[in-house]
C-alpha cells in the first residue's frame, strides 16, 4: 500500500477509536497498521493415508527410535504452576500449500505454510490441536511466553494433545518474498503500537502482562517485538492463503481442533467452510472484528467475519445481498455491532460453521474486548453453536490481547482445555 493509503489507515483507526468503535482505546498516533500483526497423521484419522515427502515427514516413525523426554525448564518469573516432565514420541515439520508461481527470474514457490508438530507419548485425546497465530506474529506465540515460560503448545502436549503449530504464509518460517506475496510497504512494526495492543495497563495492579510495558525497560516487550513481522498486503489475500493452506493441512492430518488468534481468526471460519466435517471445534482468541469492519489499505470484512468469500445459505452472490442492522450492545463499554436484519427477510446461515462448538474468547483488558460479543452474536444468528467466553467471568482478570503470553497463561490454557473437554464430550454423546 502507498504511504498515503497507509496513513489513511492509521487515521481511520484513530477516528474509529475516538467515536467509540474499534479499536476502543486510541492507539498511539503515527505508524500503525503495518504493525497490525501483531506432519504425522492423526492416528485416529480413518481417511486416506497422508502422503509422505521425500524425508518421510507426515508419516509415523517406524524405526523404533526412542522417544524424546523433556525435563521442566528452569524456574522463571511467576510460574503459574510447577511444570511436569514431558515425553515426546514423534515430532517434525513440513510445509503445506506449496505451489509454483512464474516470476521474471523463473518459477518461484507459491506461498506455503510451515507446520511444526509434536505428539506426546501419553496421547490422551483423539483430536490434534492446530494453533494459528495472529496478524504479524508467528508460531512462536504458542511455543513460549515473552518472559520465557513454556507456552500453550507445551501445556497442551502435557495434557495429552497432539499439537500442530503453524506459521501462516509470509510469517515466521514461511518466508515473505515480494515477488510472491506483493511488496512490503509502510512502516516497520513499532514498540508504541505493540505496547498499546498487548501491554496496555502493564505495571498496574492486576495486569497480567509479564513486564513493565516501558520501552527500554521490559525484556518481555523486547522478546515480543523481535517476533513481529509484516502483514500480507490485504485482508483478502491474507485469508485466501489461510484457506488454501489450512484446507491442505486438514486433508493431511484429518479432523482437528483449531485455536486461532486475532487476525488469524478467519483461518478458523474459512477452513471450516472449506473442509466440512474436518473441523471439530474452534477456539477463537480475540478474533479480528467487529463484523464488516473496514480498514483503509487493508480492506473490509465484507462477508461479515471474513474478507474472502464464505458460504451462506441461501446463497449470496455478493456481500451487498446481506441485509444488515446495528444491534445495540446493551452494556457499558461494549460496542454496537452489525448483524443480519431479520426484518428485511430470512436470515442467512453459515452452514460451514455449524455442527461443531465454537468459543469466542474475550479478555477484559484488551482493546478488542468491546466487540467480541458482536462476533458471537453474528455467528449465533447464522446458526453456529457458539459461546462467548469472557475470561473475567471465569475468574481470569487483567488479560490483554495476548493471553497465551501473559502471567496467567497456564490458567487460561487450562480453562480452554476444560471447555474443550466438556463440549467435545457433549458432541460425542449427542452423536451416539
């Protein structure tokens, strides 16, 4: 995007903040949206055998090799609980979505998605968990916290889940090249923006951010900043890559639970739509919104929760066919959000998002907190089995937009695993 369009995005966000719409708290002035980024098969998959690459990635080991045992890490600042030992029976990595794209220099690889997987020796859950990062982050968001404690990937492994952590195309270990994904324009990620988005309230009583939030005096903030990269040029391009690579991942590993975050939220909606029956639950941590939000230079969620097309029933030819109205939030500090207008005709459903449980997770100290109910309302109106999980209602307060990286990250992970256990058990019981 040009410098003029980039500045327009910044100004638009600041205006939305000033008028009480997303974001709720005003971001720092200046550079913003370019910083808005922040295997083996499932043994229980009964579909076709995954295709192994030349290195054998994607197949279970058959060499009788010894499993790897990981001891608890050294003590770090404010651990939530003592870590247990973990034995990994299988691990590895692969890319999905590898294609070919002609360039002036020759044939380049189409944007692909890196997948890192680990399977615990004590595998207690039939469904693997796929962890999807936010806008400019990477899979490291789930591997460890900014202050050096084990991340959600480790905690889910210790609980007996197989875990797949992805780097979405153009992020982390999925390289970004302008000839494939378009030019990188606008400013580099800034401390000021990242501090506003993730560390607001840091240093005050009750804050869960594991540092002071002060630039130059917060090693956790330094660690988070080091992980930040560019976003793809537009919402729509970003989401089409998610759909393509996410669908191929599930084709390979079989049915799974998706845990998504922030701008990675549409990964869950689009992959479930593309692969009916393979997504068994979605836990969406503070997904991008509210419905139909427009950010100049990045685009609009013109299909409601996504910028890329998603299936409605009755079918929708263009997003303009959706009849909308503003629904009052009915609570202090909450934002009025768009839903379908039931008085203008039949409400269209989202069939690809039905038949499995969805959690929309909201943190009380996040700039995204004020509109998460709007996402849950939109999903419920379209026929989804959705629950709004406010962490504060679970006794987890002071969380910002990165709960997987905060002081009580273990407690949040435990709450999510409790929800998954109950809801997936309910689904299994209903299907008998």
